[in-house]
C-alpha cells in the first residue's frame, strides 16, 4: 500500500538549498527523515553540534561492544554468542578453530556468515567452496553445511528467521552496479567434495524454533552427485564490491545496500574516495533515523566517522536520537585531512527495534556514550 506523505517542501531561515553541501557558516546539519533515507526529510541547521550532550541516561543511549572479548565457543554455529535481535533478525558472533564434527541445518530461516578472520573450506548439500576473510556466505534455509577451517576463524552471524536474503533493486543504476551478479560464487561438485563423502556416521544439528534436534545418519548426507537450479549458497567478498560514489555529495548509507530481507538491510562500507567538492560534507551527516535501528560491525581499516573504534567492535544506535560522526572525525573531515577511506564495515539497519542480548552486557564499552561530547 503506497503512502501519501504530507509533502510541503519549503525553506525557513538560514538553510542550504542542497542537502549535505554548502552549509550556512557556523551551522551543523541534521537530517530528520522517514523510512530510513527513502521517505520525506527535513534538514535542520543548528548552531551547536547535535550530539554535544552533557549526559545521556536510559536504554536509548548509543552502545559499543568489543566482540573480541567473547569466549566459550564450541564447534557448532549454534554456540554463537547472541548480540542483538528482534523477530526478523538475529545478530551474533561465532569462532571456530577446528573442523565441525556435526553438520548444521537452520530450519528457522536463511543464515549469513561474514568472515571477519580466517579461511577454510565450506561443504554443504550443493558441494564445496573455499572462503577467506571478508567473504559473505549466504546459506539458504534448511541447507546442511559444515566448515573445515585452515586457521582460526571468526564470523559475524546474521540470521533471518522465517525469511530469505535477496539482492536489492539497483534502479536506474542497473543490475550490474556495485557488483555483477555473475561474480557470486556457488559451491561445486568437485574432487574435494566427492572425496569427503563416505559411510562413517554423521550427525546433523537442526535448529527449529530455537531448539536443536539431532538426526543421525550411517553415512555422510552431503552425498550429492550433481544438481541444477537457481537456489544455492552464494559467496561474495567485499573486495568485489565497487562502491557508488559522488565527489560533490555525501551519499546516504542505504546506497551501499548489499543484501536485504524483510525488515532489515545489510550494507557494506568499502574503501572509496572522499568527497572533493569544497562545499560537500566529508563525513556522514547528523541524522535522526527514527524508523530504523543501526548496527555497524567494524571489520578492517580506520573508521573515518568514529573515534577509538577497532576491528571486531560493534556499535548500536537505536532509532530515536540524533547521531553522526564523532567530534574528532567531524573536525578532521572539515579540514579534508584524508582523501579516501580505508575502512571495511558491515551495517545492519532494522525496521523493528533491536534488543541487546544478556551476553552483550559483559563486553559493552560503557564510556561510548560520553565519546560523543563535542564543541557546543
């Protein structure tokens, strides 16, 4: 059902006629928008930095988690440490350093693994493929799979309960923008896959309604001899993404959407040139993303919009308060100190509010909310 938004574009007081560029001197821009960055919006021009609070109390506060402090994993992906969740998405962290001894099967929904560290072999119903750091592995619901790591592996786990991952509509950019679908890799019925088949006993740990059932076979059920069709796990590395850029305008993060499902999107931030136009913002604009919660997993590089954030950390900004670049990052952007970014990060924007898991409390940086204080 389409929405007939109340629309009355107008300008009041001192304002720029172009969003994210040529701000009135001495002002800070804040975007108030609906439906993420796709609905109607107003740009406010403030005398003070919108995040220059002196205190912030209550559950709405911005949070940062250091997932490198998680421990206690076992060989099953169902031992992943939960981080944030709602009815449509579950986000967690899993580590693996030895071959899985059982197959896994998620009958609740599609599973996505983002490889933060490590490399190895991925075996599933459809065959075998290798993986390395920076890979997305999208596993369709009810696929049986297992991993043989070649070194210590760390994964960001994104589950879509009762849902499926899809590619976004690129619109006027065309379907080959950002990455050509032909670059998506699928498993192969190759020699390595055929050699792992055999008659020794295998167990499958099946997750359904968050409960685990175990099915035992007297043989390896990954025994396919071939297949045909258009449904299979796919692999995509961030290095294969060619970002959409504009030298005169700071694009909203939604333009970097890589995958989506009902109720949330997965975006990938990869190295790109920083805007060179003298009047254009060089860092993300302050904004009220009131209809979405924002989660960012930091994979590699220096994060040009954040301060004191390192790889393996996660930030969580609930919808409903103004956020944007840290004060130091904003000042550096104003000086145009960097000409390109080197960061790699995964952003998950969710339409419904997220709840932090109890396990996340132990790894939260309680001082993160105070890191936003800036010049007033």
